[in-house]
C-alpha cells in the first residue's frame, strides 16, 4: 500500500540549491500531489534531464510569456502579479525568443530566485506529463 501511494499519489524529494529561495531552501523536503494538475503560479516538482527539480509554473498551453529588458515578466500582455523579489531576465545564451507562446500540453517554468536562469528561459517548456504535481508540503530540514 505504501508503495502504491509513493508511486502514484505523492512525489517526494529533497531540494538541492537555492533556485526557489525564499519559498524553498536548500535541503528542504518537498512532497507533491501527483493527482492534481499543475496550475498557474504553483510551485511544482518535475523531472528534467533525469533529475527531480522544483520551480514555479508561470505559463500553460497557449499563454504568451514576455520578459522585458528591465526585468519585468508579462503573461498574456499583463504584468505578472507575483511575490518574487528578483527581476526576471532573459538567458542570453538561450535560443528562446520572447514573446513566447507555450505549446499545447506543456508548461513554462521559472525559478523563484530569478538570477538563476536554469529554467524554461534556458531549456524551454516542460511537458505536463513530466510534472509530478504541485507542492503539498514543504518541510524545513534546517535553518528554521
């Protein structure tokens, strides 16, 4: 029974790095709910290049994402309303062109710590099937 729950209902991982700081810190344990579809502004657990990663969904199918030169994020021609402290800049080494329209069945994902561009700005969108689901629980393991 435990195996079924862990295989099909919950995703569990340890976050390494500060790409989601301040919402999630290095060493925090993340539990995601696989039965819920990702939604806008959800922090999610997903797989990319064979590794479990954590980031935030900022665009789903047919959403238009644009990043201005002064670090503002626009979603469908509206300034994104976020609690993110960091400006959003383009990855100069990427082939992603803005404005960018998210393909059907995919999600545009960004870090909360936007200085780190290891997200959809550099590698493109993530297939919805590769997303294990939105965060259910974040457990601080150190640095309370």
